C-alpha cells in the first residue's frame, strides 16, 4: 500500500499573516517578509503532523493510493478523510499495463471518519494477479485556510508556534506534541494514539514602536533632532531599579527596564540598537545596550531607561507678593511630566 500526495499545499493557502500575528512578530519593517520561508516551513510541518495524527487532510489536494489487493471487495475504506471526489480508478497488470475502470461501476460514500469506495454491483473490480489497483482522489476540508474547522486551524498555529519557539532545543523528541494541540485534535483522531527538555517561555505582551534618531531640516538652513518610527515589535517589559538625580534645573528620575524582544540578525532594521528608543504611547524608553538573551540569539535583551522630570514650581514670597528667581522660596507643589529625552 502506498499513498502519494500528488499536489502540494499551495503557498496562497498557508496562513502566513495569521501565523505572524500569532507569534507577535514585528511589523512595518522593510524586512517583514524575510522570515516568510521559515514560517512557511513550520506551517507545512505542523499541517503534516496533524494530518498524520488525525488521518484528516486539512487543505484540499489530490492523492494517489496504490494497493496490491482490496481489503474488502464489497467496500474499501479509504486511508484519509474527508474525501471529496474520486478522480480515477485504474487496474495495473503484472506488465504495468493500465486499464481505467468505468466510473459507473463504483461510487464514493463520503464520511468524516472513514469514507469508502463501494461497488455499484456486488464487488469492486478484480485486481489482476501480481498486479495492483491505483485510486486517485481529492481530499481535504477545502482549498483555502478559512475552510478549516476553527479548532484544527488553531491547532496548526499552536503547533507551528511550538516548532518555532523550540527550534533550537535538541531535547525534544519522540513525537512531542503540546497538550493544547492534542486536546484540539482529539475528537478528529480515529484509533491511532501516538506522545523534552524544558525551556522558559517568554510572554511578549507589550506592543512597542521602535524609533531611531533623525535630523530634520528646520527650513532655516539648520537641523532639528527628531525621531523616525522604524516599525512595531512585541516585547516583555520588566522594571529593574530606579534612581533620582539632580538635573540642570529640576530633579530627574531614571527608571531602568529590561525589555525582551525576538532576536533578528545584525544589520536588520528590526534589531534594536543603543541610542534608539521604544515608545509606548506617551512613554519613552531610551535603549542603553542590547545583548543576546540566550546562546542562539533567539531573543534579545534591551537595557533601557525611562526618564521623568519633576516640574517644581517655586513660589517666592517677596515684598509686594512678586516672584523672584533668586530669592528663597517654598515648594508649593510638584507634578511629574515625562521627559522625552
């Protein structure tokens, strides 16, 4: 018995954009599509693994199934589901000569678990001695990603993300499959029951804008310093320590942060650099240093700082109730404003 996939899953049917969103990869960069071939490979691997576990074909395509004899000539169960159409049934003799069987002699009985090829009469055509029979058919839930049941689609994204996150972990073996994936595909499985080193999973739950310094002409022959948004990244932001020091006019609070993002190769605009900054709304985190978080550079740690200036208003009681910049004074109130430094 041999089952051959005649047509591969078309690239257009792979949910690359949905997978990027699921992984919370950066967006808006010039190199947004650089990882697409890698992501496509993980998606194809996840689809193949789930199809093997469940016996269900997720994306529609054609197959050729060759047998040396019928298991039951009164009705042959097919190896996968759902089968949508029988394309051809051919008998192959010992000299490899093929005879196409009249489609009026058999029909497809569709079933979500075990579709069958059944005869229109008593038995299916007799397989030649020392020969074989080849059945070509189409199977799958549909031609597009949106045709999949929601739980199977989610299982593919979860498993592909698992492959992506643990691609450097050589301790995973023996058909390891995350519990969430197993739970989602359980109701689709027939009878086959097939199931690592641990690695800390990071939670990238903050969407930050990565900005780079830029000099902008001011229209008067000079320049003003500005900032240009490079793109958005997902990050994990952890507060470290804070301190307050005296600025030129008012105290400045410096709060340190450890910001973790996905690693990207040196030289790409998606890789943060010292003197760039992250922005989260009105909050700004100046990047001081960048280092690989793990030996393979899967994640980067950005040591950043957020500065706050204290607006101190000194009310000086002078003769006549006026304000004096040099006289003694009293601090009537203080408000914090973010210093966009």
